[in-house]
């Protein structure tokens, strides 16, 4: 009887004590607090391997990668992850973000290559699931391209779709303000200043404390151009932390 | 009267100044007198005749250069200006002394700088044999030319016996005494690797990367052995570079009495080398400036903030599609530098080329003039074409066949030149439009000198595939100035590397004699100093390359002085012949 019990325990115990994705995630956070990046990254990756579409794990993983400047590791990880999970739209989105995260650390030509590659994976994410976040992300990314490439209109198209989506949403979410800002920037970049100001105004009515909208509306002409150019400067790190998304779902 | 004294120059100038104050130019202090000066012959880019010619055309809009120097010793600064087309003649403009020039290149024997196998890219006056007469190096894609000044306005081509015969796609040269043996050595920067770009045997001669290319021409160091003989000592100097060099600049970065070196590279990392005092250099790039991936075009050293340390200005590419930004490397005094271009407003000058510090208003603060613009073609942009190539997976950039032809399209063209006024070493304010210096031609080099001895620095500007500009400085004469012609006796004759500490009032200025810094250009060997409202230099300390120090006191301003190493007194400057 004792022997049988022991055998049962041997069989059951590994299952009972196997770490969950959440366990790995918590380990990662703990390691991050201790600034132990190697352990944190390993743990985040373990969590994502179990839940490849978890936007929170992926976002926090990428923020840790930025802290550790391990951009290539992150890209390589997501490359494998999406190969194993080809329908994980969020994984593709974060794969794209992994390229965006590397941009400020790259030279000007590599920046273009990274940005272009990011767009490929944002598109794949939209193809799998045309979510608000994916449309907003790709639309906003297009705006960083210089006018000469004519990509701002593509950005406007994505952002208009995201705008329609959030209008259908019965809940006003804090991150919706991003579309008002970016869509206005898109209109501005496509030389439709009236529409730009209108959407910024509409956004400000919805989010009256938003400083970015106020800053745009307070400027005109060259001052506005200088401001938007500064915002869309590829040498500045784009905030790709998606915390606002999951905390306002 | 065959000669006239410095005093006469000063008196003559007072009249000019009064006339200027009443001139209709108002606040505009520069006048374009290119036509009047007879300096309007245009530069033409080289066209190639090989299977890659249509591609190369987009990347070889180079070779419009100028070198300033008094080759005939008459006291007036002359100009050597390069062309690049196959049958294009280089020009030696003799200064007639009245702000007109005469091209005497053919008579002098220096006109033939271009042919089917060679294209002129830059030029450098230097005194190879310390005889007091300027010799000439014509820097070429192909084989460089060395001309010995044999006096009476004539030159002899001594290249064949000089040791400078090796093929190189050279684009920049500076001459300074790196080993302190009393003569100036040659540092030559090359762009393409040493393949014959006129008839390339392989298509793989383009940059292998846009950011870390290591298949360019690098830098070659030639020691001056005297008697117009030079020996390649690159290996011994510790300089081992294979980048796409566009410019070189030297200065004593740490005021330790020897010349250090900055190398600007296209498609990759600029390099900073520290001299050990014996002519051996150590690469301090990582600690001094860090590793960059930009497109370095220009090296200019000067003490822009009058803190006693030489700073560096490097241009890169800044445009809508590529926001590299320039470098204004502030010298921290410990062989490290901090880029403060953003903070000072000198960050964005478009597709930059030569940038030169000079004090155009004689206020004692060095201002900055910057060339820019790559190719001003038609209304279509080449940017999408090039980026289509860049994002192609697995592309071999080194293969010229992969690069899209530019045709008649534009790439960073029609850019306005920038004239930055130095706001007391803190900021720079663009005054180009105000002074009529905001041309949109594709600018390359800048030669700065006081061509008419009026105490105001004038500008000669070269443009690729276009006519140059000659700008006369018409600053109202309410600021004082002084100018120094230095002559080494134990040190090299042109006194390259000599530092001057000039005290007027409560300010001390640190200046030096450089051996040809700045992309596609060489300015005067003379040291000009703006003194603002001070009519006297209280103290002048001269530190010769030998380490010898000389001090002079109470020098009257608004004069040109000749300083001879070891001589107790400055010698008044005298022109040989009145040319009016």
C-alpha cells in the first residue's frame, strides 16, 4: 500500500507542482525588481511560450528587453514564437514591437529596415485579427515615415478604422485618446489641417485634460510642424508599453 | 612705389570701411562678387564610361574643391580650384590685389588635373621642402599629383619621383608635422578602395553597409623624407582604417604639444586618434566619441567657446528621411568629447559638407558656415528608390549593380546653406539669409581668407556641377582684428600646429595654424583673430611645434603681423608689389 501511494505521488506530483504561465510571469517580475535581467527574460519567455497571445506578458517582456538592451534576443524569441503559434495575433503584434523597440538603438538606415519589418508583422497581426490595438499600432507606425514615402494615407486609413471601432465601444477607455491624437497627426501629414484640428478638438472634448491634444491645438504653421516632427522623430524611443491596454480592458 | 607697408593697408582700409557703412546693403555684410572677381568658371562632375556609369553618377558628385594660399609670395592669398570632368582644367587664380583674379593655371603648369583615368577631388597647398614657397598636392580619384613650386609663378610636376604614385581614390588631405621632425607629412583620406573606378574589374566596389562599411579607401600616411620624397608609413603610425574617408582634421586636442587626428567616414564610424608625441597614434574612438554609424563628411577643429580647448565640427546627413544630425564635439579636456550640436542649434544642416569656423564679425567668437545639398535634380526624389533597395532582404550593398540609378532625380537637393553666428559660445543663430549666404546650390568646400587685407574674412565657396561663389565681407569696421603670418625656423616653415594664445581685455583666445582641415577645402594659413572693441592685443603667446614659447605684448590691432620663430619682435607685414 505504501509502495502504491509512493508511485501515485510520483505520477501526480509533477503535474501538481508544474509552473504555470502566471508562475513564470511572477518569477520574471520578481527578478526584474532585483534587476536580474537574465533570469527575468528567461521567465518571461517561459510564460509567453505557454501563453503566446498574452499581451501583458509580451509587453512587460519587451520593457525588460529594453532595460537590458537585448533587442536581438527579443526578436529571435518572437520569431520562434510565431513560427510555433502562427495564429497568435498578439504575438505578431509584439514581434513587430520588438523591431520598433530596437529603432532608437540603430543607425538611420537600419532604422528604416527595422520599421519596415515591424510593419510586416503588424500587418500579419491585423490579418489574423483586426483589433483596435493592431490597427492603431500600424496606423501610427506609418506616420513615422517621411512624407516622400506616401505612407501617411495608409496610416490614416488604419486609424480611421480604429476610430470607428472605438466609437462602437460602449465604454470610453483612456487609451482611445491615442487615436484622436494620431489620426489628427495623419490628417496633418496628408495636408488636411481642417480635419486634423477637428479630430483633435473632438478628442479634447472627450479627454479634456490631455496635454498632447492641447499642445497640438495651441500651435499653428511652423510651430505645429516642428512639434509633430519632434513627436514623430524616429531617434526618440516610442513608448510601446501596452500597460494601458490591459488595465482598461 | 613697389611696396607699401602695413600701415598703408590700414589707412587704405579706413576708407573702404566708411564707404561700406554707407553702402546700400544695409545689414547685409556679404556681397557676391563672383562675376566681378572673374571667378565664375563652373565645376562639372565626372561622368564615367563603364558598365556602372549610370549608377556611379549618383554617388560621385564630388571634386569641387578650393585651396587658399599665397603661392607667389606677393602677400595676397590666391586660389586653386578643381574641376572634375574628363577634360576639365583646374584653375589657379592669382589674386590681382584688387579683388579680381586671373587664371594662370596653364602658365604655372598645374591646369591638367583631369583625364580619362584621373578626376580631381581636392587640393592642398603645403611647403614640402620648407623653402617658403607653397607646393601643391592635387588629390585625385586615380593618381595624386605633386607640384613643386619652382618660383616665378611656375610649378614642376614631381609626382613620379615622390613616392606618391600609388593608385588611390583619394578625396582629402592634410599636411602636418606628426612626428615633430620639422617638416609636414601627408595624411591622405580615400573614399573608394583602391580599385580603378574608371574601369572597375568587379562590380563589388560600393559600400558593403550603410552604417559599418569597412571596404573603403581608409587613410594613408606619408612621411616627408625631404627633397620631395615621401614614404608610406601608415602601419608604423598605428592608423589602420578601411572606412569610406571623406575628411581628415588635425589639432592638438589635449594641448600636449602634438597633433591629434579626427577622421570622418561616410557609411560608418568616425575615428579619433591621439598622438604620442613621436608620431604614433592610438585609437581613442570608443572613449572619446563613441561608435557612430553616421555619414561623416567634414572635420573642422577650432575653439568655438574660447575655453582654451579645440572642439570639432562634423557634418552628417539630416533630412526628412534620415535624421542623423551633425556633431559639435565639445572638448571636455580629458580626451573625451560631448556632442552638443542639438543644444547649440548646429545639429541640422541638411546633407552636410564642409563646415568652417571663422569670425565674420570680428567679435572674438568663431562663427560657422556650413555647406549642404547632395544632388539638386528634377522634382522627383531618389529617396524611395534607394530605400526600396535598402529594405530588400539579403541585398549585397557592395555590388554596384544593386544600386538604383539616380538619373535626373534629386537627393537632398536645393538645401539652403547655413551661416551660424556664434552667440558667445553658447548658441549659434542662423544668419545666412540675412547676409545673402543661403544659396541652394550643392555646396562642397569653403576657402576662408582676407583676400583684400581689409581685416574682414571673405569666402570662396565651391559647388558641385555649378559655378562657385566669392563673397566679399563688408562688415562695418567697428570691431578690431589682427592677423598673423607665421614662419617656422626649427619648426616646419608654415608653422602648422603652432598655437597662439591671444589676450585682449579679459579674454584669451586660443587659435592655431592648421594644415588643410575641412572638406574639399583649405583656408588661409594665416591666423585671424577678431578683437571686438579692443584696439590692442595685451599679450600674445606663441607656442611653436618645437615647444618653444614666445611672448609679445601690446600689439596694436588692425594689423597683419609676420611672426618668425625665434625672432624677438613681430615683423610688419609687407606685400611685395602694389597691385592696384
